[in-house]
C-alpha cells in the first residue's frame, strides 16, 4: 500500500461485529460513504474476560460476501498468531491492538504478511518503544495509530497524546493516524479530537460508529450514531481535509 502525503485514511465501523443483521446493516451503511476501509473487530482483546470477546470466525463467509458485493476493504484486529491464517484472505489491513503492541511473536508472524499493519500504541508505551515494536514489521507496511495513553487523568478513558502525532510526522516517515474514539472514550469528544489530529498532521482516523450506540456490545459510550458519523464525514470533515491538503483514499 503506497500512501502519499495527500492521502487521508478514513477507517470506520462498529467496535465489534455482532449478529448477522448487525454486520449487514453496518456494511450497507458504510458502503454509502467515502471511506478507505471498514474497521471492525471479529476477535476482541478485552480487559475483562466477562466482556464480549467478539463473534469470532462464524460470520467470515458473510463478511467476505458483503465485502465483495459492496466493494469494501476491511481492517480488523488479529489478537493471536493462529488467527492470521483464517483472516489472511479477507483482511486488507491487519490491526494490532494496544494490548498486543508488545506481543513481539505476533509482530514477527505478521511481518511475513503482504498486508499493511496498523500498529496501535500501547497505553503504556513511549514513542521509542512504539517505534521499536514497529521495527519487527516491514517498514513500508506500517501505519502507526495513536489511541491515547494512560495518565493520572480519569475524566476521559485515555489521554489522547496529540504531541505524538506532530512529533512522529516531523521526525519519522510512517503514516500516522489518530483514534479519537478510544483516545477519549466519550462520543462528544470524538469530533474535536479528530479535527485537532488532522491539524497536527495525522494521515487518517479511526472512528467507531454503531447503528444503535446504547446497544453496542463493546465501547458503547464512544460510538457515534450513523447520523452523527455521516454528518461528520459529509459536513464537518471536508473543509478540514481541504485545509490540510488531503483527500480520502477510497481505493488502494
Ligand atoms: C479497538 O480498536 O476496538 C480496540 C480494542 O482498541 P485498542 O486496542 O486501542 O484498545
Ligand atoms: Mn473499540
């Protein structure tokens, strides 16, 4: 995947894929918008073992057929090496989540995949540790994603480190994207932090959206409704991307 300076990567979707109906409704909605790829989890790495762990492999056939019929690309998280084989044919970009950034064995296995790897920052990783983790992968295949770090502040789910975006853009050559959904954990903060990230130099965004946010099986508080997400993409985003000199990459 060749990402140019003017490309903007817009990844969006529900935190987790849930039922068949939920997958169909979500994909059909997302296919109508200018996105780089749908981003949603099939496997989840949850802090509590009691939380929804993801639908797993059971909907892979449906996901594959919707991807093809709607001409969508897919970003999804791989939580352990043994999942790579089942996902490799339907995934366009593998996500490594914050909890797995330090899982070097997973990174070593992903290094031989042809797909780009979206490497999220661990909530306890310095920028240097994050870059070191990325060096397990092929450098031309890495997309870094700032998703907030843990600080003493508890009002928000994480503290979004906007410095990291500006720093990496000025000092490294990787594409760097922002995840204001996990970075804040609060849906009303998603738009301001998304826009701040664009103006700090981010090459893209991950935004979580759900048909019925209060019913989402994971990350309900940070999900934008479909209407809120559509307004963000069609009404808010264009003028900011114009100022930043970027255009949403819709084909790669
Ligand atoms: C996610 O992307 O849905 C997720 C679990 O994020 P993180 O790994 O950043 O916590
Ligand atoms: Mn999530």
